C-alpha cells in the first residue's frame, strides 16, 4: 500500500491509463487508513488482532493490492514494449518519466538514463509557453558537443512514441551530416592536402560523422591503390598510398600543437588514433607485398563503404563489396561496415565526442572474432586478466559500428527476472549488452540465463520478427549483440554451465602491446618524439614489474599507463618550454611516488635517473594552496605542520590524483592521517570558494544488500541502498562543486566488486533494479582502507593510490607537539616534555617491536596518545620537580 499509494493517488498518468484500478485503490486506501487509525487508538497488538472482522479486511486488502500491482506491472510492460529502452530504467524512474510524459521539458533530464551519450535536447516553444515544444538539437554527455537537427522535431503524442521519434531524429541528423561531410571532403580536396583535411575536421558538426567519413575515404584510398597496382602489376602504388596516409597523419599531429578548444582537441586526437592505426595497417600491407583487396590481411580489417542505390548495396556472402570509388551523387546512400564475410549497416547511434581506443593487432583480432560471432548468431565472451581491455574493446567495436552498448556490472544480487528484462530490452531495441564480470552471477541464475539467451539466438537464426521470452512476446531486432567479460579464477566467481558456454564464442584477451598504445596516445597529445618516449615508458614499466616488490598496490598495466599519459598531455600544454623528455619524466615521477615507499622508491628513482639522465624537474607546487592547507591544519583542527611537510606532501599527491582519477584509495594503518588528509583538503577547498560536499560512512557496518539496495523477491519492490541513494542525490544537485563519497572501511571481494563499473571509465553504478546511476565528472569516490589483501586485481587496478606510512613516526611526533601546545603548563615544563618524548619515545616503541609479543596490536600513535592521556591526568604543579620519573612511569 505504501509503495502503490504514491502512484495511484499522486500520478496523473497512472490515473488516466488505469482508471478502474485507481478507483479500486481509492477504496483500499480508505480501508487501510481506517485500519491504521484504529491501530493508533487501540495501541496494543493483542486487542487490535481480536477486533471483529479485522482478518477479513486484511485479506481483502491484500488481494486487491495484488490486483492493482499486477495491473501496474502490465501497464509498465506495455510501455516498455513500445519503447524498449525503458527496460534499462528502474520502475521508479520509468513511472517518473510516464507521469511527466505530457511535459517533455521534465522528461529530457532523464535522457542519460536510456541514451548513453545524450545529455539533453534543446527545446523551443513556437506556439508559446505551456504548449508542446520542438527539439532543435542535442548536447553530448560524453565529451562536449552540440549537434543541431536539420529539421525541428515536434514532441507530441504519448511519451513512448515521441521518445521513439527522438531516436529517429538523431539518427537522421547524423546521417545528414555524414553525407554533408563526405561531399565537403571531396569538394575541399582533403584527400591530397593534410592542412585542408585538418580544417575540414574542425568544421565538422558531429565528431562521429567526421570519423566515419575518415574511415570511408581511407578504405577508398587503399582500394584505389589496389586497383591501379593490379592493372599495372606494380607494388609502388600501394607504397605511395601508405606514404600519403603518413603525410595526412603528420599534418594532424601538427594541428594538436596549435591552440585548440577542448572539444576540438578531442576530435583531432580521435582522428590521430584512427589514422595511426590505418597507417600501421598499410605498412603491413606494403611489407607483406599485398596487392589485392581479397587478401586476408585486408579482408580482416574493419572497413566502411558508402553504398548508393545505383551502385547496388551488397549483402553478406557477396564475392566483394562494390567498387570503393566514391560516387558523385552523395545525396542518397548509406554507410555499410564490412569485416571478412560479416557486414552491418552503420547504426547511427549518437556517441558524443569521447576518446577512442588505440587499435592494436590484438584489437583487430578481437574485432574479427566478435563480428564473426554476431554473424553466426552467437554471443561473444572475452576472457582474460584485469586491465587488458575486454570491456573497452567491446565498447569501441560498438562505437565503430555506432551501436548503443549498455554495460551491466553483473552482481550476485541479480536474479533471472532482472536479466530477463535486460535481454528483452536488448532484443527489442537492437542494442548490444556487455555483462562485465559475468561469472559473479550465482549458478542458479546462470542456468536460467542459458535458456533466456538461447531463445534470443534461436529467434535471430530463424529470422523471426517477434519471439517469446519469459512469457512475453517481444519484437526482435536482429542486430542485437551480447558480450560477457570474465576474469579467470578470482574470488567469488562461478563456473559457467556448459550450455551457456556453447552460446558464446570465446576470446582470450592477453596483455596488449603497451609500446604501440603509448606511442599512439603520445601522438594524439601532440608529442613529436612519440617513438622514443614510448620505448622509454614501456621499458620503465616492464622493469618496475620485474624489480619492485610484488605488492598488490602496484599496477603497471593499461589503466596506470593511461593516467600517466593524461598527466603528460596536461603538463605539456601547461608548460610548452619544457622538453618532451622532461615532461614524461615529471609525469612518471609525480603519478607514481604516491604509492611507492621504502626500498622500492630508491629502485624506482634509480630507474628514472637511468632512463632520463641529467633531467630533474622540480615538483610543480601551488604555494597559495599550501599556505591555506597549513592554516586549516592549525586553525580548524589544531594539528601541527611537521617540519618535513609529510602531510602537506600527501595532500598534494591526493589533489594530483583526484585530477586524473575519479576513484582513489587512501591506504595505510589506523592513525596514519588518512581521515585528516581528506578533512583538511575539504576545508581548504571550501575556503578557496570550491564548496566541497562529503558523505562518509563505513560499507563494512552494513550488509551488501543495504549498501547497494535489493529487489524484494516476493513483491519485486526495490529497496534502495545507501550508496545508490547517495550517488543519485549528489548527482541531482544542480551545481558542479566537488562532491566526494567517502567509504571508510576495509575492502573485500563481496562489496567492492559491484563497484567495478563505477571505478573504471564507465563511471556507472548498475543496480539489480536495472537503474543506471552515473558518477558525474565533479563527483569522486575516496576509499579509506588498510590494505589490498582481499581485493582482486580487477579492483586494485581501477583506482589511484596514496600510501600513508607510519614507519618514520611523523604521526606520533606531530600528535605530541599538538598535545603539548594545548597543555597549560609553564613553557619550561613544555620544553622538558618535548625533550623527554624525543629522548625516550622512539627507542621505547622500537624496543617493544623488537623484544615483546603484543597481545592486542596497537599502532604507535595509539600507544603515545594513551601515554599523553596518563600524563595529562597525573602531572600537577607539585610534580614539576620530578617530571622525568612521572614521564617514565607513564
């Protein structure tokens, strides 16, 4: 009753669509309220239960509530069948959209929940305020971009119908701009002039359309060279095409060195990433003397052709696609992707203006296997260690063919109904689903999942338009795709049933070629010495892996590499006078020293000095911020700023990490300043005008269900969890001031693994209710932890780490100084106390460690604070004469 009251009483849409049930609910509402009033008067349970007829009233209410609930569920399922992307929303969000359906301005803010890359549509009211608006263009939520619509879209009719038209609107807009950009590319003569090509790229309305045209024109360049080579029997034309591509790439690298806006730079970086791959492919064609488009080296590449009606489209199984030469008539036609014998129409799902993956030979092989799996009406199962690019490769392939790809972080809390809804949404909308860490689902759910996904595969093979899934008849879009990514042998993983394995084509994803990726990303950031820098970077991380201790906190893989490259790019733009070697040395040092300590630090600094001889760039310091931090430390908290500036250094490292990572681990023993660190930084930021909101709690104090929320299996009602509520509430605050979610508790594989999709580049919390809550750009997650002993590599690689060490005794020395300052003793007594601590405390703590067995482990600062409390209680003016005796006693 509590759950349904909100909908049947307060939602106009539900009242309008379900008038009979609304009437029935009014009666139930009166009965329940009367019963609750009676209960309030009677006060005692036994008298209340003995009231005549109470059991019958409860029974009748229960039956009628079940009927109302069933009607509501059928009503929502009906809406989902019309607009399948509603399957990717929680029931509460869906009802919110439906109840505001007549007011599109209130539906538009919900767009990111079912359109991956759209922040909002711009609305105009040509018939005046209070009427239905028209959409004039869209804003991206991935990167920054605004794409106008060639024709305004009137948002009229029911919400599920005009949302379907919204999809048609952005698809036709992207198709329009792709045709326009293709014509423009030819008219400006970009194929032979890299500078004109750079200008054309910056003028393109949609980054996605420009990258599509770039691929089409590259395929045309290579295939034209094949045609001429075959006619003349010479390889030189293929070589010339390769040299032409290298020149075009060089011009784009030069363009990144100019002053570009952030969105324009992102567009150029994507173009460089794809151009560099294209150049490498052509280099391989030249080295292997390929002269025919039928050669496997060329067939296995993901290619795109512009197919017009008069040239005839080509179907899967045709001997070869139509001639790659671009037709003059570009007012019609469409883009068609081809790889081996699999081909797909380009889907025109809007992707925003985000980064693209560096395509290595391994990625090319993944693309061939994945597209062949879809061609054979199967799913695809990339498996391999953490940080090798399983999920990212899947998403990038979806970007390459412009499909909507929904990443779902599989969790043990998900049941078969949740998965069934996801499959229904994917099948009816023709989207791709990527289930991350799929083997975290429980075996019972995996068994049912086999039946569900087999129904989808069988329907695609049979060429059906509609099929049955979980008792519902669903529309089928044959372009649906399903990917499951798995880590081998980590904690809390199930073995997949044999029947399920048979439906997915397996791919083993191994560690990629880091040097190639680093080179390409340096090129995108505008570095000219990318080859030499890539070699040094890859060598350093390979040596770190071999020479440093095998601690879980060290990650020398792809995620760590990417964060260093981001820092290097920002350093280069911030200080153009620094040499590129110095920029790289500084970024490698500044991003890694926070997590390396002890002897490992000496080895790391030695390796850096060997690789970059004679280069020693000082740390970038913000002296204004440092003075504010010291003021906050001393004024707000009464802490002592230690002479070596240990806490200041750690706060600076946290600031630097928060600039490049959205998840950070503060790692160290209890009492090692972890909490002090973020509290001081929060107050300092607020003093600077960046009002910082922090929500902190312990994830270990509650169950996993209470943390993330769960679906009540009897009623299918969603019970919100703490983290889902906090993330949603912080995301809905309209300003962009810093928001931190502080999780203060040790890691274990149960609760932290469900956070994986939040901690990686997806920045998305996926819940068993199918709700998807984004972690916005100004929101950060900070974890206070002791160690990573119970974390899998999948977790350890996803966050930046600030290590707090208490070996040197900075913590207890600072505590002692602050404590002495607060005492009301004469100055000479305070000085004596300070001297005694210096004389005895360090040696005493060392002696304990060496010679005693401590039953209840205590950290140093704990023992010192206990000693200080004793001193405070026992030292009175009459003991000043014999202070040392009392000090030693304490």
